[in-house]
């Protein structure tokens, strides 16, 4: 097998990379504008910023569907076929081709309509949610559903109309595979939820009170640096909704949100976002400017945030080393609170209304009901006008609580109002499952990881993740990566084992 490139092929590959880099540069500039919009932009900047972002977005899209790019990909087909599958060159061509072929399916006129509608829909939701006015967003949601279906139909040959939408964020997954995973998880999870929620709830009062922002940021700032988040290549700011954004491998930023009189919100959002950010910071720097830079799927991305936030950040071992440092910052509030009380408080399980506040155990029920409702909407078996009632019924059946209003019911998440209906939620639960599965694989390689964490040391875990997951960026699809890292397909078992071990110690299971 000839694995080297001729001079001609090298030039063609370079020409491809130059074009791809231009697209990435425009997208990164767009991301900087978006980051600024969410953090420091004064309100007066809003109108012009929207226009600037759509101008850059159109430029990036036009470049990403340029027929000249398609021609280069065509010319490089023999190279892709000849070089080993996991070579950087073949992988760059393969992933670029996948993205190109996807982009050219969707007419630019649709993109323009979709983005214009999305901006209006988001604005309507922002106003209607505090007013608890579902009727005001209903027409927008109906149009979003039409547009979501229209988008899916640009990719014929699917089994379920949600498949193309799922494929955008979790490439290689489809509705039926997600449904099968969720069905198994549900069957094994519901008895655990039942067993826990019939016992007296944990006392969470120690997390509520007055905690200075300076003290909080000093604490979580140290924690995420200890985890391995590199502040020379990142920074942490405050925004209404926490997020991670990356402009290059050398600049991956996070934001946190502070809760009112609440210690846990900023701290755990920092750990969560740092998990996303360390993935991006750990990508092989040689991939910069290529489609290989960046995490491979929403499920794998979420596995990294949840691994650090929950598996590490809510573990007894972590807090046995770290709690005295938090007590030293807040002696008046936590000085007399024993570690065990604090540990139970941060792992309190309850049937609750809001997904983003839900605990590790019930969280997945929130995701599954959204996923099922999305499928029903897309299939046409559920109408948007019946969605609030369907939401309430499903909440009562699955979580045993009924939302008192639509504000904290069907309007609580931004996803359907600022994107498509379909594809936006499954990644969260896939991430919970995968986080445990990857952690299991890490323990298989280094059984001493938990005792290292108990000593406040995270290098071994971080190093293993960097070597086996981060560094690879998008070279492998999620199913390929899971197979490579764990030796098998996605499995629910490690996650259930993790939950049973952790919560079996906290509650009688
Ligand atoms: Zn996340």
C-alpha cells in the first residue's frame, strides 16, 4: 500500500485545508461575537450584533458549500481510499466530505428562512416564558415543527423523520437506537428512583444562604484548575446560561451562572463546563483549522462534562480531600456542617420540575420524556396545541409531579424555541451513560484513580482522557470511539452499576 502522498496530492490536500481553515476562521469569529453577546455586550449592541452575526454566518455557509471545495474533495477521493482509515489525512478528508455532503443538501434559502424564524421564535419565548403565555409561542412552535420536518426531508432514506436531526448532533445514532437504549435505561432506572424517593429526603439547607461570589469563584476557580482546565488557554466569565465556546485549541472559554443564595449552582456549572472545555483544549493542536478539531458528538461531549461534574465532582472521595478548603472559605456557613451532611446535600434526589436542576438519578427521566414528545410531534401523532397537556400528563406519570404552569412546564427549556424540534435532548442522557462507561474504562487502565482523587490529584484521569478521547477530536465517530476506548458498543450497565453503588450507600436500595 502506498501511504505517502505525491507532490500533486500534497498540494491538493493543502488547498483543501486552506479552504476549510477559512470556514473555521469565519465560524470562530462568529463564536467570538456570540460569546461577547452573552457576556459583556451592552444592550444597545443587540440589533447590530444580530446583523453582524448573520452576515458572518452567511459568509461561512457560502464558503462551506463552495463547489470548488467539492471538487477538491472529489480529487482527493483516491487519497482517502489509499491511506489508512485512521491517518490524519484520510480522516480530515472523510470528515470534511461528510460535512460538505450534509451542507449541500440544504438550500441556502431554507437556511435563511430557518435563521430568521429562529431569531423571532427565541424573542417570543424570552417574552412569553415569564408571562406564562404558551399561546404566544404556539404559532412559532408550529412553524418550527414544519421547518424541522422540512429540514429532515432534505435527507431522504431515513427510517424515522427524527433520524437526520439526531444525526446532526449524534452522528451514527438514529431514533430507533436511542429508543432501545432509553427503554433499557428506563426499565432499570425507575425502580431506583422509586426506592429512593419513598425514603426521607436529604437535608439540603447547608447549600442555601449567603455565599460571597468572590469566595465561590476563588473556590471553583481552583477546583477546575486542579482538574486540568488551562486558564492560559481559557477563561471563565458569568452569563445567564452557562456555556463553553471555543475559538481555537488555544482559546476555549467557559461561563457560569450564580444561583440566588445558592452555593451549588456556580460550582457545579463550572465543573460541568470545564469538562466540556478540557475536551476541546485537549484536541491535537495539529487539527487546528480542520474539521477534526472539536468534540465528536453531543453525547460524547456531554459524557466529558458529566464525568467531571458528577462522577468526580459529586463523589465522596473528591470532597473528602476538598471539603476542608471550602469550609475554610466559608467558615461561618459550613464550619459546623459535617462532610457527610454536605455530601448528602449535593446528592439529594427528588422528583422535581426543572431539568437543569434535576439530580443525577431523575435527570434522565426529564430527557426521555422530551425525546418521546419530540418524536410524537415530528411523527404528527401529537399536535403542538396538545403539547402542554401531554407534557403535564407525562410529567405526572414519570416524575409524579405536575408543573403548576407552562413557564416551568413546556416552556422551561430554550431548545425547541431556539433550534429544531428533534435532536437536541438525547445527547444529555447518552452523555450520562457514556460518562460512566468511559470512567469504567479509565479505572480498568488505572485502578488507582479513585485513591488519587481522594488525595486531590486528577492528573491520572485527565491524562487518560486526553490520550484516549480528547486528543482524537472528531477523527472517530462516537460509535467508533466508544468501541475503541471501551472495547464494545455503548452500554447501560456501567451507568446503572455506578448509580447503584453510589446511591446504595446513601439510601437503602
Ligand atoms: Zn453540557
